C-alpha cells in the first residue's frame, strides 16, 4: 500500500456541507471536529428557532376553518370573532393551503381581505396596521399580506384557545 493515499469525504447535514481531503487519519480528525462543532450549534438553534408544525396546526383548526382551492373558509360566524382574529384565520388558512399544495399562493391582497371582512377600508387599514406593527402579519409593496412565523406562533399560544372558548 502506498503511504501517500488521499481520502476525500463529503459531509452533508441539512444546510451544512463540507468536503474534506487528506490522509485518512487527518480526515478522520476533521470529521470528528465537524461533528463536535456542528451538533452543539444545532441543538442550541433548535432551542431558539420556531418551526411550524403544520400537522398540529391543521389538527387544531378542525371545525374552525376549511380550505379549498378557492381559499380558506372560516366555519365560525364572523360576529363571534374580532376583526383581528378573522384576518389572522384567513391569512393562516392561505399559509396552510399553500403549504399543503391546495393553493398557489400564501397571501391575500388588501381588497380581498376587505371583501372577506365586510367592513370599510379604514377599519381594515387600522386592523392590518396593528397586525403588521405587532409583526403578526407582513405586507409587501404589492399590498400582499402574509401571516408571519411569529404570527403563527402567536395564534397557537394566544388566539386559538380564545376562539375555541367562544364557540364551545
């Protein structure tokens, strides 16, 4: 066997990717370093990173919302919801529908939201402004409104139980 053999190892773990080259014992050391540095960082990131559990949200929303290719449909009478709850539910429905491949977009336009809410442009503007200021909803330059990850988390922890209480 030749002493000058070189080993090439490619490691791919999620978004992280690294190619290691060298003598077998050098590469072995580098592999161990890679994992020693990567896993503690991943553990820390998991503790502070919010990831949406789509299956749980869908389960939580049974009886509250249905989603078809036309968009979300709120099953609760509008008069039992606040304007903000109604808007968040519709935007969450768009998000879920998009993630599940039912809808081709994850946003609603200002005019669509106004029609759904059935209130004046001024009231809608005020409510959307509050939701955007609280970072529950984001708006882009084309007046497309989306629920944020923080908005989803807020809905799960602060809004969902209030809605369920109102309808039970």
